[in-house]
């Protein structure tokens, strides 16, 4: 089972959109997916419009045993043949797991919870916009970490902090964690400022550090989210362009996972 955490320190850069884009691409490829909504805002949970669960991710974190994980795992309407996207839904209660003090020892509760998942190829974790305990829990449970940024001055700063955090978790609780790359989201190639910020990221981190392709800024993202559909189901040229981008990105992630020795189950 491949576990990918999608994070950024900065809010609103597109973590949830990238998780949903990758989930849509994965189910279209026939993979069985679980989205873990680690954000107390619950944006992924509302887009996926899952049936009301008997339990939530907060319950599974409080009690990471097989019965509680099973009760929290809910079906969504996203499926392609036998492949489905299921959800470990967020609720406001998750906040109580976000408290963090330097020097505190992380008890990887999410990792323990995810160990009970069965028949799942890919787990995508949507992190909250902070580097509190929830994001650390997500990193402690992952094989791959994806950092999302936008082509902006603050975006580059946020990426730096996220990279430091990934290294720290790798050095302490999760030696198997690999940095998969930085996603440049909402790119408008026609804008000089955006081209400049993308070049700046390459100068700072090297071309290899960017997870290709960059994701263009298209209203289809909002159309898909507001109607609760995967991008692959939205009929517009923007949606097709985005779907192709996420298909390629997923392909690259699976390749990196193979290299890192963490493959999806099928
Ligand atoms: N590639 C894109 N093109 C157009 N709009 C986008 C794109 N990516 C994200 N958005 C829009 O930007 C807004 C923020 O995106 P999203 O919620 O995915 O960010 P986030 O990083 O998860 O935010 P938060 O930090 O609050 O969790 C949303 O309205 C989303 O529809
Ligand atoms: Mg989000």
C-alpha cells in the first residue's frame, strides 16, 4: 500500500485539489483509493460527499484499532468499475490532535490506524495548512511526501519550511519517508510573474525537486469541487487538460514509489 501525504504550511495553495485530482486519476487507472481528510476544515470530506460514517478519522486516531477504522471508512460516489475512492472523514474534533509542543514525542496514531486498511492500493492524506501535530502524524504515516505551492513569493517560503519538516520526521519517526517533489499549482504560463516564481523554485531546489507537470489554473477545479465530481467526469477542455496533468503526476509518483520500494498493492 502506497501512502502519500500532501502538505504545505501555507493555506489555500491547492492541497485538497491535488489530493482530489490524484484520487480521480488513480480510480480512473483502476486503483483502490482511500482519502484521509486530516484537515479539521473538512474540505475533502464535503467534496467527496460520503455517506454519514458511523465514526470519523478523529475516532480512529483516538482508538486506532481495526473496528474503529472500519467504522470510519466510508464509501463515496467516486468509482470506476471495481475501483473506488473511500474516505476517512474529517470532523471538527480532529483539532484536539493538532496541539504540538517542541520536544514532544510523536505517537504515530494515524500510522497505526492505516495499518488496518485492507485491499487498498493508494492512500492520499490531505493535510491542514499548518505544521502542527496533524501534519506530523500524516508524515509519520507516509511513504511519499508531496509539497504543494503556488508560483508566488510566499509560496517559495512555505515550501522551505515543509521540506525541513519532512527531513525531521524522516530523521526521527519515519526513516522510510521520501520527499516526492513540489507541485507548482495554479500556474499561468502567460504571466511573467508566474514564470519568474517557477524559475526561482528551480534555482532554490533544483529542477528535480519539482513534481511534474505543473498544474494550470483552470476554473474546472472549482466546477469539479462544487459538483462533487472527479475532474475526469467534468466535460470541458480545462477539465481534460487538468485530468491529463494529474494522470501524468500520478504516473510519476508511482514510479518514485517503486524506486523507494513502496508500491501500490496491485
Ligand atoms: N489548479 C487550480 N485552478 C483553479 N483553481 C484552483 C486550482 N487549485 C486550487 N484551486 C482553488 O483554490 C482554492 C483553494 O484550493 P484548495 O482548497 O485545494 O487549497 P488548500 O491548500 O487545500 O487550502 P487549505 O489550506 O485551506 O486546506 C479552491 O477554491 C480551489 O478550487
Ligand atoms: Mg485543503
